[in-house]
C-alpha cells in the first residue's frame, strides 16, 4: 500500500523531518531560499498534506494545483496570514499552526531588542569596529533607563502578556495595553491598564507590538501614530512588518520624532541591503528570529507534524485554525 504523499516547503528541525519521513512519501525542498511559485505548484500535486512556512501563498490556485486528495495544510508558524482560510474551509481542508510554543522565546527577543535600542548597543558596537573608540567618553552613547518607565503593549495575547511580565517583574514598569477585549488576569497580576490606542501612544516610553496582522492592524503605525508618540519613545515590532509603515518609521527615526526602534520584522522582508532601515544608527534590526531557540523550534516542529498526521488521518488537529 502506497504511503500518503507530503511536501515540506523548507528544511526544518530534524525531530520533525524524521517523523514525517518515517510515515509518509516525503518530498523536502532542499533549497536555501523558498521554492518559486512555479516549483511550489508542481511539487504539491498529488499531496495529502503540505507543511508550509510564512513564505508560501496558499490560495485557490494552490489548492487547485494540489488536487482533491489534499487534506491538510500544516503551517510551521503561529501566523497564517499567507493562507486563504476561507478557501480552505470551502474545500474542507484542515489548517493548523503552532501557537504557544514560541511565546517565551519571542517575548525574550522583544525585550532584547528593547534593551539593545535603549542602550544603543549596536551603535556602540559599530563605533568600536569603525575604529572610533579612543577612550572612555563621559558623554558617549548615552541611552535610556528602563526602570519604572511606562510600556505600551499593542496586542495582549500570550506573547504580549509574557513580555509584560518581564517589564513589570524585572523593571517595575507601568503597563498599558490595547486589545479587543479586557484582560482581567493581566490587570490583576501586572496592574496593567487597558487604554485607547491614542492614549497608549501618548503616554508610553516604550511601545511594543504583539498583535495579529489583519485589515485593522495593517499600517496602524503610520506617520500619524509616530507623531503621537513621545520624542524619546522606543518602538518595538516582533509581530509583522506590515503593521508599521516602513517609510513613515524611517522618517520618524531620522527626524527625531521618536527616539529609537527595534525590529524583528520589516516590510518588505527581507529588506534590500541598501534599504535605509538597515543603516539608521537608532534602529536595531534582527532577521525574524523571534522563535529561534533550539527548544522552541523543536517544539514547533512537533506541533506541525502532529497537525499533519492528524489531518491526513482525518482526525482533529492538535492546533487548528479552521
């Protein structure tokens, strides 16, 4: 009896690949970059399941190319804005993702970006490597304190609340947040206060983005938003690059409208090597590494494979989007 066919769009941790290869007729894309659209549509033909990354556009064309035997899309990520969920529902195709596994790692990365931006770490690092460090400088590389400041969190889900715990517990920060609904647990444990988006921008020393990318949040951090922020505020985005308008952010950083920024996501992603966002001294940029710890990526791999196995077997997914 032939085994169900599966296509994996990128190499990911061995703990996951070994499980898939042991059960299915597995085709793994070995390239350093994602497969082209043409290659993707060719490789998914006849598949019962596809394990995707954020780089793949999963839409009606994708489903048509795969064929009627496709049962499940297992996304190796929490986000799934690359997938047409309604199209999947119409066709009865299950879609899974990997929530929860990367909460701590992403919150840690957000805080690392905040510290790096506030203390001007990358700017000081470049200063040394440019041969400019001659002596201790009493006015050199002066940054921002974190203790007792006000942090504004946009999106108080798992990652937002975990980030807030670090801010409150470690640095005794005042926590403001915006969310679709109140978060009583955060309000009780962290003395967090739910405010309007405008109030959060005006009162926060640090603003950190942890919301989903959707029609409401796309481009929400534009020139008008940055103008409302304090002139020494620090902007952190570890969610999705399209939540901020990158040219507006660049202008805000250049003009001194805000103090600094720390980004794990950009728009476009990745940016061109000559993109101005990569060459601003008051902007720290990481290459989308929020989940990049060994234990986190392995946990994501196991969830993704669990979803794949369940979907092909016609069972409920461990973490279902549809």
